[in-house]
């Protein structure tokens, strides 16, 4: 799989607390990501999630804004992923819903005693996800 560095939101980014991805994606002037091929935020875990005490929780969100400073950020979709599923080498896919503005970033929400995980996070066509990836659809989504 080839990765476009323009769509890379984070590269082996270590999350030990809640926070945004290092980078954001600028869709440019014509940001119709909901037309054509379905797109997704793809999370490739590089270092497994900590679940030492058993109270650690992890969720990932796709956020969008009309400005790169994300001052009026809107969350498009949030997906909780169990720590036991966030193993090194695992891939998790969150399809992008319609409604994206010009800028897109990821946001990880971590809670518990010792949460930590590292991941590469990209915006990619859904077809580029591994065939064995875990695809997380929003509640109420229709899969055709």
C-alpha cells in the first residue's frame, strides 16, 4: 500500500492522553469527499494499547473545520475501540461520513489509569484498507 504524505494525519504518534493528530488534511477548494469513492480514516497501530489496569478506554474521532486552527471544530463520527483490539499491527477503519469541511483531523480520547497507544493515522480510500481490517461503521449506517 502506498501512502500519500499529504493525507497522513500522524506517523507513529504516541498518545498517552487525549489529543489531536499531529497533522490535518486540507481538502482544498473542492472538498467533496462524500462523492466518488468512499473515504475513511485508517488507524494502523504501531505500539499496542496499554490495558495494564483494565480501566483504560480508547476512542477515535474524525473532526472537521473550515479553518486549519480548528477553532470551531465539528466531530463527524466517534468510535470506541477496546484496548484488547488495539494490538500492534492491527488496522481499524472509520468510514468518513458526509459533511466534511475543508480541513480534517483525527482526535483520540484516552481515559483510565495508564492509557497509551501509538499509531499511523491516514485519510485513504476505503478500498485501500486491508482485507482483514476491522471496519467500524457509525451506528445506524447502511452498508451496501
